[in-house]
C-alpha cells in the first residue's frame, strides 16, 4: 500500500518531537503514547500511498493510525 516510506530523517523527526512532547509534559523520558500521538502529524507528509491504495479509497492518516494501533507496546 505504500509507495514511498518514511526516511531515516523522518524517524529522527519523530524521535525529536516525542522528546519535546515528553519535556512539555514534565518528563525526561518518552512513552509509547508520545510516539503514537505524534506519528501521524510527523509522518503524514513523508509517506506516500501507492496509487492502487488511493484508488481503493485508503486515507493515509487512517492507514498510519491502524499501523500504530496494531503495534504492541513493549512492557
């Protein structure tokens, strides 16, 4: 479904924004919720759906949310 995936720089941007969110919340550590909350905003303009997926009506934001919802949080 994905034509162009997130680059290493996109991953770094997600790490940095997650750290900033944690700091704004008064924490010196990042939680999985920090990452999941910011993932769509950070990755939405960096990931491109395949034309077939777009023709099927797949919405990038929904697609990214499904991926992150399916990833189990480590304990």
